[in-house]
């Protein structure tokens, strides 16, 4: 590579060729810019529909959705009378969500982030690690289907530690992970087996496994990428 290659071009090249560094901010911005959003689900997640009602959160409770993208699961949560507070790196994703919901948000600076607000939604646009408790507000629950599995191993513990700082005692969360033979397919989504979930969260959270099943038949695109099995696990997590 020429010494005169622009820094942003070098970043993009590294992002395409160096494994885990592919999940740096530029990687995600490019995925949204190019419409490469196979991780976006066109319907509500079955695990959310099955498990969330058992959490019995009060109507009006604030629910946090980290790395929310433009997930339709946020609309499902809002329809249950929750105020949904998400954080997402890509303004394309944030704008797309409000357009889908036919809402025109107000926008205002929020420290290093920007807050987009309309209806029952407050979406913070920016880096998750720039989020603090003041910006998040007091939340009663959270939902993580796409955050932990989007992060390479070196960022997962940092993510969980920041999550513990943000959440009050007693906050209840639903975590969905996948695990598979990482030698057959690189992430994201990355393989995060139940034993790793326990190791990451047990210091600050009570961890209750809710179920595990092979979801490869429901996701044939991963078979095309070389997987023979793909297990999905769900957990109820309570901040101590």
C-alpha cells in the first residue's frame, strides 16, 4: 500500500481483510450505506414474543435496546406501552426506522450522541461506548438480540461492563445469542455459547437460561455459508 494512501482508505481496506476489525464503525457504516443488512429481520423475533410477557414490566417502563438498527422488535415493545430507548451507530438505520413507523422525529444533541425522538421512541445515534446513564435515563428492562453477537471477543467484556454501569439494580433483560462452529463461518454474528454468556455476565447479573434450539432450518442462508448447525439461546438477565 502506498504511503500516500488516504487514512480513510486504509481503514476501509483493513476492515475488509483483517477478521475481527471488520466490525469497526466504518464496517457498519458501509453495510448500511450499501444496503448489506442481512442481519435485519423482517418480522418480530419469536424469542421476544415468547419470553418478554413473563418479565411483567409495568406499562410505561423504559426499555433499552442496544445496537438497535431499525429492528421491528422496537415497535412490538412500544405497542406494549413501553418507551423504547435505543442506541445505533448508523443514522441511515435510525432514519429508516422512523420512516417505517411513519414518524417525524425531533433531533437534538446529547453529549457525543444525537437524540431522535418521536412517539414512544428515543433513538440515540452514535457509539454505544459514548452512552452514559444520564443520556439513557432510568430503564426497567432491556433487550439484546443483535448487540453481543455483533461484537468480537475483545469487545464483549467491555460491552458487558458498560451495560452493568448503565443499568440500575433490578433491571431485567432478554438476551438472544447464537453459537456455531466458528471455524466454518466468521462473524458477525459471532458465536457466543452459553458458557461464555455465563462467564461474561455472572459478576453483575443473575443469569437464567430460558432455552436453546437449532435454528439453522429457519436460517438457510447460514447453511449456504458452510454451517451444519446453528444454535440460538435465550437468557433472562437481572442486574444485581
